[in-house]
């Protein structure tokens, strides 16, 4: 059997149609695809206990950016198998979070893995002897180097994570990032409850700043099992997602200004971000859009009055943000901080499998809305991603600025359409079919979000897998600060603004 | 006595003026003018907590810093009022009292063994070393212009009011405002508001202090900033009045320093850290330029 080829559309894939190869063939086939570099990237690679309880099945989802196809395959690790299998990470560093996760969850070793360290310090990890105190950090034995440890508890209000720098004076030689302190077992909770409403609210909490994107991803997985779709509902979800993108990009523009000590830009952007999330609140009662996205329907249809109010606000926000951006990006003192700082090259981004705005800031045209259009992006909104070449903090800041303006335009275009009168109410009762896999790729404001669910013979959930773009992109931060001054780390970090809890789940 | 009291008052007001300027320029109402005093009162009413790896040196630092700043403030005259303590050469004493406070803070930071504080100490030592020539060229210029090496007699003797001297004095005041930015740890050299340990210079060295010790260090740095601001104001004020500036002018000019610092902090971003050295050397180079300018002028001018 060859790769199972499908598109990023809502449908249930019967698991028996997905090829199940021996590992050797799986390795060769995957290598053949990934070796092309830019075209394919691994969207998800995860293990599921086999339905008969004998062994594990590992599914891989490869996204083909050239054709918009998604390739599915699997391999089986039998009950009595003990041997190590060759590591894909050794050839494709982008695979490292997936293989590390598999090792951590199931104790399967990959031979030749260059970065064989725990991905998260989860409670249900395979090796319970590991703690932060004996974490195998890379060490610097050279007397001219020194180590600086930051975290896991930080000043300010950011989430926990360890940053271990190896420095030569003020210059960073290497940065190692250890996460996992936010692990809540979201995937397990999603898997164990059959309550769709609870699953939806859980999805909203995967990463608090991407509540809409993750909830929409979950809903599309649920709707995929039923093969259900509704164009008008998709359009409203796109409005919500673009509002979230606007709000977060503005917040991060402000935060970048704050980290460089540029007060004027900071206060201007913070105010606009507040206006944006308050507009979402006028729509659904919650500033982060919690409660707005529900499977098979909505409780908050966009009435003509709401459309008018939101369009007015968004027009105003767009105009003011454009002014603020022009001020920020023409200030010499700000440009001196942003330009040529924290550069990640296009080649590096491909190697680590970066997605989303981090990839686009380095010339890699990776945007699910464009490569694998879904929902409204497949029908009503034709999305043309913003791509910049430099890959430095400036590029990421500028990308945020231009994407936020673009999102505002999309919102206005969607709001200007004739409102749909009868949107369905949410439906939490539908059962999921047996022996099926449903997945979805969506573009959150950080980048590609992937959710997938696999069901057993009776429709029980064997695995619910979540991938936040942060999983890939944290490594980009390590590369960005290599060779930079240690005092530039905060602004580099903020330019990516990756999620800790989205990574830790 | 009046001048010393003035410096203390300026120390209290200056932080308030800077905060208020920043708030107004960013479209906010801002905290009350004396919020920082309430904060310090809170700190002073608390005890102190010490890391077990620190020694006696670490504990002595806040007192040394505050004492050095207060002693330096004793040497600063205000307009027509002489300094409480003045003698020939007190300008040098002033510079080294500030340096003493800095050295103490650096040693205290190193005593903690923290990697952050080590980095902060190394940055502070570098900036201190680079700004010191600037300060001395500044004092040298004043001495060259007046033939005195005491603030009180210098400001008494300045104010010849010739156009050349006005130019030089304005240049000197400009230099000293920049010195205030560097010594006070303000933007663009340092960001007093940041919570990011890796980018801090002055703040990071205070990270291990809490309660009463932190209060003393904070008050010490206010007094230091106020002393420098008063010297800057005195320099430029001496041009206006014949035979010494009026007290009112000095007051206004000190307030102006606060407004300038607040404005700079509102309208520009911080330097990248590795450009700070260049920035500070530029200040010192300007001071050297002022010194040479006065030297050349003194060959033609009627200066005793």
C-alpha cells in the first residue's frame, strides 16, 4: 500500500485504509519525502496503543505544501518487539520533538538520536528517574565560557521554562531550552472524557492566547468524524480567528516595544489590543473568544447590528495601528534594536521544520490558509501570505504588523458579506464512528495547529493528539540567539512569543 | 545647609517628575507624584532577607552606598548658596564618592555569586570606567574656566557671560545631562522599569537586596541623581545671573532635567547593550572637546 493521500478537509479516514508498514519501509518512505526539504514537513507523528491492546501503532501526517495534500501512513511496534529503531531525527532535525515524545511516552528508543532528551517532564513519562536536577544539560568545560541559568520561575508574568545559556562573556554560544513545567495532561483529559462540551472547553485552554484557534481545530475534528460542514459557520469562525490574530500581533508589537524600552509604541499597541479583544467581547461575552467556538453550530451568530459595530471598531483599530506601526518602524532607536538581531536563516527554518509566522519571516511560505486552505479560506477568503526574507527580529515585528493589517481587511471583508439567518445551534451529542482518524490543520496566529483523533472499534477515543506550532518553533529561538548578545535574548524571545503550555500540553 | 536640603528635596521630586512626564507623554494619568516615597516607606518598614551564600560585605553595601551619596550631596552648592562642605578639590572628592558607591555595589553583587549579578557588575564596571574620564574632563573644564577646583567657588566665579562662555556652558550642561542618564541608569543606557534580568545593568545588582536594604539603595540612587542634576543646573544657571545664579533658576533647571529624562525615556528605545560603550565614550569625547575648547579659548580670553 502506498501513502494515504487526502486533503485538509473535514472527513473521517478509516484507519484500515492507512498503510501500516514495517519500520524499515516507513523509514525509507518518510525519508524520501522529507529529503525534499521545503516541500514536505511533518505535521504530526504520534503513537496510539493498538485497538487489540497488542502493540503500538505510530501514525505520521506529512503536509505537502506544493499540492495541499496531506499524506498519512503508520508503522507498528509489536507487543514483543524490543529492538531500537533508527532515528529519523538523525537526518531530519525537525522530527526531534515527535521522537522525543514517543521515547518519553512509550519508552521506545531511537538509535542514533542526536538529541535524546525528555521533551516534557510529564508525570506519566516512561523514565521517572529524571528530574530537573539531573537533566543532562549540554555542559561547557572551556574555562572561557560560563553558564547562565534562567528560570523555571521568571520575573514578570511569563510562564515557566528553563533557559540554560552557555556564554562567552556577553555573547551566547548556545542556548538550551527545557520545558514541561506546564504539563497538565490535556491530551489524556481530551481522550478520557466523552463529553464534547468539556472537550471543547479543554481545547480552549490548550494555549490561552490561541483559545479560538485551538477550539476551532477541535470542532473541525469533531465535525470531520461526521463529515459535516457549514460555510456560513466557517466564515464566522474565520472572523474570530482573524480577530485573535490581530489582537495577539498587536499585543506582541507592544511587548517588543516594551522590551526595548520604547514606551510610546508600547502604550499605543496595548491600547489597540484592548480595543480588539473588547470587540470580541461585545460579540460573544468573552475577550478571548471563549465560548464562541462550538461544534456543529454557534450560540453567537453575527447579527447585522453586531456586524456593524465590529466593522466600525475594526476599521478604527486598523487605521490607528497603521499609524502606530509607521511611528514604530521609522524610529531609529527601535530599528537599531530590531534589525540584524536574532537572525534565523531560511535553511535553518526548513531544517527544524518551523511553521507559521516564524517561518514566513525567514522567507519560507508556510501558511496553512494558503497551502492547505480550510473552511472559509477554501471558499470565501483568498489568502495570500505575507512573506519576508530577513528572518530577524525586525522581520518578525514587521510580519506581525502587516499580518494584523491583513487580518483586519479579512475581517472587514467577511463582515461585509450578507449575514446568514439560520446558523445551527451547537450539537454535543454526536457519536464518533469506529476505527477512524480525523485530523485538521489550521493556522493560528503563531502558525500551524494540528489536531488529530483516532477512534477504536466502538468509537472510543484511542488518542487525541494536539500540536501547537510552538513545538517546532522553540528550536528557532535557540538558533536565533546563537552568537547574539545575551541582553538581546528577551527581545528575540518576544519576537517569537511561543507558548509554553501549548508545548507542554 | 540650604543647598544640601535642596539636593534632598530635589531627590524626592526628581523621580516624581520623571514618572509624571512619562505618564503624561504616554497618555496616562500616572501614579501620584510621591508614590515612590510610599514605596520606599514600605521597603524601609520591612526587615531584610539575606541569601546564605553572602557575607558581611554584601550587608554593608547599602549603608556604604547611601553614605557615599549623602556625602557627595554635601559638596554640591545650589545657586547663590554655598555647599555645606567645600574645599579646594572637592570636585575630585565628589567624583570618587560616586565611584565608591558604584564599587561597593559591584562588590556586593559579586558577593552573591549569581550569574545575573556578575554580568550586571561587569557592565556597570565598564560603564563606570568609561564615564569617569568624561566627568573629569568636565571638572577640568570648569577648573580651567575659573581657576578653582571647588564647586562653590567655581559656580561663584562662572557667569562672566561672554558669548563663548555661554556656548561652553551649554555644552557642559548637555554633557552632564548625559552623565545623569548614564549614572542614574536611565534609558538609553539602562531601563529602570524592565523586569528582564538579562538586560539589566543597575537593577540586577540590587536583585538580592530586599526590604530596608533595597530602600537604602533606592534613596542613595535618588540622591546621586539629584546631586548630578543640581550640578548640571548650577552650571547652566551660572550663565544667566551675574555673579551667581538665582535659586529659582536652579530649581527650574533641576525640574527641567527631570522633564528631559522623562521625555527621553518616552520617545526612544534603549540602546543595544553593546552600543552603550560607544554611547558613553561619545559623552566622554564631548567632555574632552569642551575641555580643549576652553583651553584654546583661554589662550585668547581674559581668564585669570
